[in-house]
C-alpha cells in the first residue's frame, strides 16, 4: 500500500514494513510504501494483489483470511451495489496499524 510518510510515522510504520489496514468489517495485511504526494488521509493499494501470478512465479495469499491483502474484506456486504456488484473501494474508511515485531 502507498501511504503518506506522516501517516506511517503516526502509526509507527516505516517504508517496507508489513502493516494492517482495518475497520469494523475486517483486516488485511499489506507492505507499506511511502509516498509524500498522497493526502495523509488516503491509502492507495493495488486491487487483486492477493492473487497468484504463475507467469511471475508469485504465490497467492488466502483471499478470506486476515493475512490476505484482499481489500474486499474491508467492505460490508450491505455497501456493495446490488445491481452492478460494484464495491466502494475508494470511499471505505480504515485505520493503519503497525504489525507487531517479534
């Protein structure tokens, strides 16, 4: 995910760290990339990142578990458009949480 450096610092996240985005509907795990051109209240993450890519020899992630990067886990079913199935990724609130280091 791309996040503003101030947002990352406030959450105790550094560039290259794994961190969580969470809300009342779910939690996902993404790697932080710092981008000072983003607004501090915006997180930008590539959709579909949890899917495997055999052409690039990249493994997939479990799409429905907390360790996934599946952004759909942050969206309540009631918020999905009933006609088109469109999911409001650009308007979903979430919070950034640093992954505890062991």
